[in-house]
C-alpha cells in the first residue's frame, strides 16, 4: 500500500486516469539561492589562468548570470556596495591568437550602504529567469528583481521596500581596462556621462575600431534624482534619494554586424567600416522599454522565456533543499547525494543556453555571454575542435531547437571566408584536387573562431573539425524533420563541407586518408603530433559523408560530387582497434597510449561514438573497444572533457559509469554558482552535462527511440517530459524501481515511430482517445507503428526483464601447441555460456562456441584468416535464454 501510494503521488499518469506526464502541473521550483551576498574582493593580477587577467574568483564562483543574447549580466547582490558586471559578445580587443578576444563591457556600481542587514536571501529562479535579492535593514524589508528581456532587448531591475521613501542609493558605473591608443592597437577609450535620469557609457575599442555604447535609465517612483559628472575623472553618476521604488533599464551594444564582410576584410580596423554607431539602437531600446510598465516588461519576458524553458521537465525527487545551493553543492562534494541538485544542474544548462543564444544575436561562446576579464581565457572564442559543438549538444534533445539559429546565422556569416580558406587549403595541401572555380572546393573551418575571424584547419586539429561542425546541421534536420530547412540550409551546408573533406584525403595503400591529419591538441615530445588518417579526421569525414548522402537521398539530389564521396566512404577505414583492445587514435599506434598524452582531456578517437553514430549497438566490438579506450583515458579530467566522457559512456548504455561522470562534474569542476570550470570557467561543461543527462534518459541515434537507454541504478524512480527524439517525437517517461511504468510519445510531424525497450513487444499501446493501437513487432524489444502529425500515444504494462549476472575474470593463455585457452569465473545465472571473438578491427563478434557445464574453452587462432589481434568475449545465458553483458580479454599473435 505504501509503495502504491508513493507511485500515485509521484507519477499520476494515464495508468491512474490522470493527465499525461507532459500535462502535469509541476509545482517544484528550480532555484539557485544563497543566504549571503557574493563577495567582491577584486581581481588578482598574480593569478593568471589561461592568460586572462585579472582572475576574479568571486565573479567566477559567486555571481549569478542572467542574459538575453544581447547582453549578459553577472549579479553580486550586495547590500553595501553592489556590483553588476556587463558583457556584450562582440566587444573584442586584440587578444592572444590574432582573432580578437571578448572583454568586459562595463561595471555598474551601486552604493546602498546597508551595512547591518539580516534575513538575507539572493536567488536565481530558473523557472522565470528572474534573480531576486531580499533582506532587512533598520526594520525595512528590501527587495530587488533582475531579469534580461529578449523581446525588449534590455536588462530590467526593480528596487522596492515595504515602507515609503526608503530607496536611496548612488549609481556610479565605469568602463574597465581603459588605455590609450598604442602601437599594439590594443587601446580602449571610454567616458561615462549622466544627464537627467540616464547614464551613458560610450567609447571605442582600437583593434577592430569597435564603437560601443550603453545606457542606464533610472525611473523612480517618488523621491528625487541628482545627476553628477566629474569631468576630470570622466565619471557620471546618479543619486536617488528617498524613492518609494525604482525601475532601472539597461541596454548595451556595439556597431558590430554579423556579415560576411567582417570576416573577409583583412584589416582589423576596417572590418566595421560604415556600420552605424550603436547610439540609435541603444537609445531606441531604452525609449521603447521605458514606455512600458514594469509589469508589462516582466510579462513579455516571462511569455518569451517560459515558452522555451517549460517544455522539458526532469524529476527524481519531490524533496526541495532547505539549505543554500553552495552548501548543497559542498555536501554533494563530500559524498552526500542529492537528486534535486542533479535536476537543477540539468535545467541550469538549459537556462544558460536560452540566456546566451537567441536569434539575432551572436551564438554562445566558450564563456556563454559572460566575462569579467580584460583578455578572456582562450578569448571566449568559438573553438571548433569540440567546444562550440558541445555548446549546442543539448539544443535539440532538450527541446530548444530554435536556439541553434544563432550559430546557424553565424556560420552563414563566415561562410564566404570559409570558402576562400578551403580554396587556399586544398591548393596548398592537395593541389591535384584543387578546383579553380571558387566554391567547388567547399568550405572549411579550423579550431579557432571569433565574431571577427575564423581559422583554417591546421596546427593541432585536422580537417575533421568541419565534419564535427556539420554534424550539428544534420541533427537539426533529423530532430526537427523540417524539409524546408533541410533544403535551404542544412543540406547546402553539409554538401559543401563534404566536398571540401573529399579533397583533404589521399589514396594511401587503398584507403582514403586525411593528409595532413591531427588529433586535437595531442602532443608527442611536447610538439603537436601531425600524422595521416588519425581517427578524429577519418571518423568525422565518414560522418559528414554519411549524413550528406542521407540528405541527398531525401531531396533526390544528384550533384556530381555525391558519386565521388560515396566511393570514398567505403575506403575511409574510420575505426581501427589496437593491441590493447582500444579504438586507435592513430593508425600507427599499437598499444594504447604509445602516442600522445595517456590521460589527455580530448577523446577525439571516439567522436564516431558521440556525437557521431558509426559506433553503435550494431557494432558491439567497437562499443567494447570504445569502453576500453574510455577506461584507459580515465574519468577525471577538465570540466568539459568529463562532460564529453559522460555523453560517450551514455552511448555505450552504461548508466552507472555515465552517472559517475555526472558526479565528477558536480564534485570536481562545478563552482558555487553552478558554472562549470576547466578551470577557469568554461560554459561548455554545463552544456555537455545537460546533454549527457538527456542522453542517459533518451537516445534516438540508431533509427529508433530508446527511453531510459543509460538509466543509472541510483535513479531508482523518476519521470521526465518533453525531451525530443530524432524524427521530432516528443517523449515523456516515468519509471519505478528502474523499470518504465509508462512511456508517452507525441508525434510532432508524423511518420513511423520505432521504439525500443526490454519486452516492449508485450506492452499495451494506446492513443489519446484511449484506444488500443496495433503495432508491428520487429523483435521482442523493438516495435513500430504509424503516426500522424500531433498524434499522441501511451505505452504501458511493459513486463519486467530479469538481468543476468555476467561472468567475470576472463583470462587468456597461449599454449605451446598454438591453442588459446580461456578461463572465467562462473555466473550464478548461467545455464550455459557463449564465447565470441572479434578479429583485428571487426565491428561485430563471431560466435565460436556455446559452452555448457564448464568455465573454460580452447581454440586455435589459425582457424581465423590473417588474425593479428583479437577481442574475446564471454557471456552468460540463463534458462530463459536471456543473455548477460560480456566479460572481455585480448590477445595478440
């Protein structure tokens, strides 16, 4: 009875005659909150991480981020002297790598002088994207609210008190890192001027000749405003005295425009030539927003934001924390589990993406849309050897597809320059394939990129960075099934990239291998390692060709390049298995770790597992080799690197190891404000973590929907709603004791729905009218049925499947008579065992024997042709014919 009651309270579903999972009203709040203001002790010039300076631990650990794509703000919530740090993603200085570096836009300082506050709480509510500060001082209760509105393109702040005439403060913003124009072209000018109720900040960044402006409008109810300007020190300020309440509007901008000419112009100072000064658009934003009441501004913000955020829910517990977020995280790091924190981390990643990547704005960069640095770590750039792709890994499966438009538009803006780079690259590295007609060599992208410049492949990353990028464009189609988008954007982007990649390979002993080739950031003898046909390039070229051929078939296109790339596809040899049983990073390696850093942060030899799909459950030997590689690479790394590992482990369907990586993210590389860190702060770890959780809960890359594909044993019960599978199926699920009680599908565009889950062939499928739906049984674990646009279905009464304990401790011994003898520790569930072998780099296993009443077996390797090395796998099969996972061992001839 108690268990049934818990189930009723936790998942009131179709089974119980209530609303579907997606329709249920969720009362739980997702909130970061703290019982003290963020410290603001200033930057430390002696701690320079990634050459960004000054390093500011308080900003990185304690500030709370809000954003709307047009601006990012980091909030400190202090009661004495408050700090609001502003960022705008096009404001760049010289930087470190010749492509510019994002820099701090401005700081807003507000002197409240409330020195004896009590009952203090500051929060960031993810459900409404509003940050709040509440406290008591001298028997007056004060409240502040902050949000960044995308529809109105402004940040809005409201200050209130529960007594009249109690709002008094001085606002004195300033522009950081000013320096005179200089020969390095790294100067920054700026001035701050107050007039009436508005403070204007404006100036110029020398390197790209960027004009910038910000306006801060102060609108009090009651009280008085006093403007002051210190012309000698160029400081304008506004003092508010004894107001009842105050609304503050902030708009910032530059003269940057996301156009091809910006990337094509070689002279940095001329890139923005003839683009208008930002004064008019900043002024217009302020004027239009000031015509609305605070309630109207909040309403339009909520309508916009909640439409996106509310689509997906993930619930593991009904218990809300009673301690602040920093203490919750500290406890988690001490080994005290908390399911709410895991949910919060998932939703925080979605919140950050909504806040930093919107149509009409630059895409989310390495730090999203937040930096307080002079020179940002790694320039806050768009790094294409994993980082910018990771930013968008959660965009489709967590139901935020329109946020990808920001990157798509950015990609289109640099495309013309990317075509020129492709021409130059092919002419230089493979002149026999060079086509003098520009565009026929495709387009390319290297590792580094910014709002002003892009790099070509080379250095520490090979041409596979292009295929890594266009994977996002195929996924955009595959998740949305928008045929118009495929025809006009996704396919042309993919086809042009495939043309380029087809020219980067050379016929080498019968294989088409990328030359030159490099696995991102790997070194040998302290030098970046250059080679031919490394796994990263071969796998991403394969993925690119595979995706474009699927798209061409859908569109019935017959571009002459398709025949060339189709011929190459079968000769790319993208997966090789080495002597250690690993996926080889380099063709020339034998044992794992012979070349490069053993525990390197990148796992570039596994991009065919994630985000690629060539390594999948239909290639079980490759899956096992991927697990071996991941195990050797290690589960401890930088933040984003553990996020990549999380996603790859999820793809192997290993929920418990996936959860270990999520745990590592939270325990080892998550700051007090839940920003993930390399260190220093890098937002891709947040996005990769959110994508990884979604991948644990739902997979769809193998041609079917697979709910709970990598469910960890610690998530005994829970539910989610609104995740998206390829084919544009919106999926919800609820489970109890690690078993799905109900799965719900909404078909957004129609089509055949294939769904995999243990014993699903014996389940009940109903439509939204509660009628039983007939389905086709493909296997006992895989079914399919037809759907029309907006049809909805529920799947219930799924029988339990018993897990079979696997054998353990497999050992391989070579004997003098050329036999190979294998031994293993028995499984208590085994009625018999199956012995498999995968020779060399075969993707699948061959069954070589069924063994009864024994835990050993011998065979002659000579029975297999040209065997160099092999993976041996032994599984246990119970009396009902169910098979366990396998135990592995390796041998080399």
